[in-house]
C-alpha cells in the first residue's frame, strides 16, 4: 500500500519526491553555531463563499504571537479568489495586508500579492497535496531582513493526510521550503517549515485544525528557529 502511494505521488507530483527528500534532510542540517529559539502561537479564522462551482472567494485573519506567546508579532489579512479547474487542480490569487510589530509601540503596514497552483489527489483514504506559491518578498518575512535585492519568493509545500474510517478526523504531515529569487543571487533555501497535525470536520461547513511545527532559518550566521502551535477554524458560508 505504501509503495503504491509513493509511486503514484512521484508520478503525478514530480516535485513531491524532491520535497520528501528535503524534509528528511532538513532535520540533519546544522544552521549555524548560534541559534535563536522561540515558541509561537498562530490562531487563524477563514471564511469562504462559493460564487459558483468554479470560483470561490475567501477571507482569512491570522494573528502570530511570539516571545513565548507574550507579544503580537503580526496580524495578517488575506483576501483571495480561487478557480477550481477540476477535483485535482486549483489556481488562487490572493492579496495580503500585513501589520508587523517591532515592539508594542512601533508597527508598520506591508502588503503584497501571492499566487498558488494547488494539486491534489486522493487514493483510498490517503490524500496527497502539492502547492507551488509565488509571492512578493514584501510579505511573510521570517527574520525581517531587508529584501531589496529580491523580486519574488518561491515556495514549495507538500503534504500527506489520512482519513480515519468512521471518524471525521484526519492526521497529516507537511513540509515547505522558501526559495528567494533575486536579481543577482543564487537559488538557495533560506528557511523551511515542518508540520504535524490533525483536522476535524464538524460538518460540511465547519472544520477545525491544530498543527505543531518548526520554522527554521538556514544559510545565515545567527539563524532563527520557531516552535509553532497553529490553531485554525474554517467556515463555508454556502
């Protein structure tokens, strides 16, 4: 069964094999001599509305708490439109408004666009997902380092989920890498995320999820590492 799933995933998602290898190798990377660590919590709420069988609009609000969940770091608002080609392929375009806090009294506004190509396939009770994202470097910066030489960030995310029979509960794992694309800069991974989590479907319109993950900065002298608890709730109005 496992071999069938892996062979199918590799055939239909060519980058998935690469992502799986990366996810195992990342655990062995030693980013640097010094290491900054922090525990964070990311609660989020998403509301979706189906305009038709093909188009869906969504609004998502997320708050990111850091410094051991004692300080607000970011408030994110995403407004997006998703086009469903078929059950396996979707395209999304979203606008993000981001409020960042350098300290409780100093905050800045940033905004940018990002686009997703999402692939999904179900085999029995397994679901494989792959998402390719292109986003503005003005948003979603982990270290807040200036990105003047960057014009795009390329993100690859792969996941595998299992639907437990008789229970509306689905455990899953995810791996994501961030690759900044600069004008005169080699293509290297500058951070990654690894997740393990559960999603629970209350009914056709409501779903809740909880994930625990690691976000790690790499290829810098003084890397950051965040241990993240993510709690989500999603609602489909229609």
